[in-house]
């Protein structure tokens, strides 16, 4: 059973208080809006993709600490990756937060994202942790603004 | 502490309610959550059940289960008697005049839908007005929106002030000769506001309108007398008054229920059926189609008997003391802003914590074994009115203790520290 200290650990609290890559992005090539109607989290993800590589990523919006921290950590994880690579990281991250993957094994690949491994013990909060990623995926699917909902 | 006493209706003095004693009647209150003793503060969402209610449900299925009404065999007769006895229990609980005015439904939501739908079928016309308040639960908004959409009637909303109270003059100003019905909550589930429903009913009647009172949150917390309130309809849910889920009550004045068309068609609500013509059953059966939630009804009866035995006056007295204590404790926690500060409140303490999203509060409280609710509480317009996405809400019942409030306050204080 995850101790709450493991869910709301320093990395999460830090990224919630000082989210990285927060704001609008001029010259974005992709963006999408995601929202979680159950708790009111709302996120916009902006991407700049050059030759299949994520060169710039920013996010805006408001939500709970889990969704904000996850979005912030995501932007750090995405920068410099190919879209294909990014999708793979998402799949691993998703397995981690839904309890399907062993945190130890995933940590190497996920780096700081593994800080969210505690979410798997709080199933109601999984959607908070994955909102930014689902929004990212929606953004990559075409170039027009898209809206995804967790419901 | 000098024990307080309360006067019973019969004028006798009973010792004040001791939550530590009544808790023993509720088996779930002894469980643990995430390794901590359960601190259950989500009573506005649903209440816990005393052993006697659990026993009533088990007892029904173990020794009494049979379909009711018109059965010739013994079990059916016994089940029918037990079921119908609850109708009288409910009548007495809310001081209705007759059991013909007590309709069983799935809950308060279904009861409101019944009234709205039946009114829409006969009484509501284009340009008629339906008045609700800005503090209603979705269940006392959406059925009226649907009725208005179906009939061309117009929905008017009585605004609330920053304390979460109906603004009296603005409410009265909404009432006119086109107002057909006023639907108002007795106690707000999001804000805890106790509305002056008797006064509101008087004003509505003076304008020629009917009144439906949503008693989902009031039935568990204060003595309801539908004749003293003089409302035309009153609804409440069993699971919020220590009974099972899937059962609720619509009280409706007999003359009104006689006039209204039926809600659902089917078995039991009929008198005589041919393919050419069907006649409907008398009240209240006209509004009870199909096999009802027999077990749930019997469980409801046990719950109301239990509550009556504990005594609603004692319950109200303890809860008032507890809510006052909780309000003081929580107001003293850094960063806490209480939402819903009406002069008259019951049970509910909705709050925000500076810089912390309600869902994070809720998860951290859960980690401490504390059950509160976070979100819009099926009252999105209330959230919009206060310009907030959601609140964290603690809602009390008579089995809660001051120690549990201390846990809550301490937990919230820790959350604030961790996040700042």
C-alpha cells in the first residue's frame, strides 16, 4: 500500500508549485485541449515538431497537483524525443500508473516520471496523471485543435 | 463537560446524544481505511447503516421474501403487511395526513422527476414559469429543465448571496401569476444552507404556485412536518437517512396526486386492463408501477424507526454543536476558506484550501482514513456562483465526534504545510 508520502513526494510538489515549460508557444505545429470533467482539470498542450522530433513543448491550464505535476514532468520527458519514442514512453508511463508495470523496471526508462508510480494505488487519480499525455497524443494526431476528455 | 439534555416531544428530558454510544450501532464505523480508523465525513453523499437496518434487509430475504399485493399465500401476505406498514411509518415520520399521500420511488431524484414529468403532462403550458433557486442539486434542476423544454414553460432562478442564502426580495420578485411551481431544497448539499421553506411556501401559494421541497438533506437532520411546512410535495431518499439505497419517498397532497396523470405504466398501478382501455389504481398505487424495492422499503422502515428512537431533536442538537465546533476548528486552520456561511446551516462544511486543489485534499485525507467528498457535488451552478471549480466537503451525521473533526482539521493543516 503506497504511503501518501510516496504519491505527494518532493518531485510532484515541486513540479506542481513551479511547473516547467508552462505557457503559450508561438510557432506551435500541434496543440490540443484536454479536460477531466470529474475534477475540473483542464490542460492545453502545445508542441513544435520538426522532422518527427519534439523540439518544443509547453502546457497551460489549471488542475490538481497530480495533473499539473504530470504535465510538467511530461514536457521535460518529451523534449528532444521522436514522436515514436514519445509514444513508447507514454505506454510505459501508462502501465506504471495503472499498476501494470513494476516501478523498479520502469524507472530507468522513465526517469523523473517514475515519481508518479504511487498513483496506481489511487485509481481515481489515474486520469489526473494521464490527462496531459492523452492530450499530447491527441495533439499529435492531426494539426487542427482537438479536445479530449477523460470521460 | 456538563451533559446537555433535550426535551422530547412528550416533554420528558432525555440525556444528550452521545455519538460514541450510537456509533456502536453502525458496524462499518469500526473499519479501517489505509491502515487508519475510518473517519466518515461524507454523509451528504450517503449515510452509514445501523445493524437493525442491515438485519431488516437480511431478515426479509431470509424469511419473508415474496412478491407483494394480491398474493394469496402466507409469505406474500406477510411481506405485503410489512411493506405497507412502512408507508404508515413514513407518514408519521413526516406528519403527512394520509398514507395515500406517500409514494415510494427509487430516491429523491426519481420523486422529483415524477412530479416534473406529471406536471409537464397536464399543468405546464407555454409561458408558464418554474422557479428554483441557485443552490439546487442537479436533481432539482434538470427535471425542471426537461419539463420546461417539453412544454415551453420558462425556468426562473432565485439568486443567492455570498453567504449562500436565498435573497428574499429577489425570490419574491420572481413570483407572479404565471408561476406554476416553486422547487426548492430544504438544506443545500453543497453549502449547508437551511432555507426558510415554510415562508417560501407561503409566498409561493400567495402567487398561486405549488411548492416542491427537496428534503434529501433535511430528513436526516431535522424534524420534518409537511403539514406545518404546508408544501405540496416533499421528497427524500432512504440512503441519506440511514436506510438502503434504491428507495425514496414522494409526499404529495392527495388532491394533487389524484389530479396528476400516472408516471410509469405497468403492473400494480392499474385497476383494470384490457387492450381497449385501462383504468388506473387508486392512490398511492397509481404511481407505483412494477414490483417495488420491497427489501429497500422494509429497510427504510427500520431506518426511520431507528432515527425516531434516537430522536430527531437530540440528533439536531448534537449536530448543531458539532457543526459549530467544526466551523470554529476549520476557520482556525491557515489557508481555509469556508464556502457556505448562511446564518442557518446544517451538517455541511464545504471549504477550499489556498493553493491546493480539492482533489489533492481529498486524496490526502483518504490517506489518513478520512472520507470527504471533493468536486462540484452535483451542484455545478453553485460552484459557478462562487467562481470556483470545486470544493472539499465534510458532511456530518449524528455518529460523528469532535475527535473526528480534530482529525479533519489536523489533516487539512498538514496538507497546507506540505503544499506551501
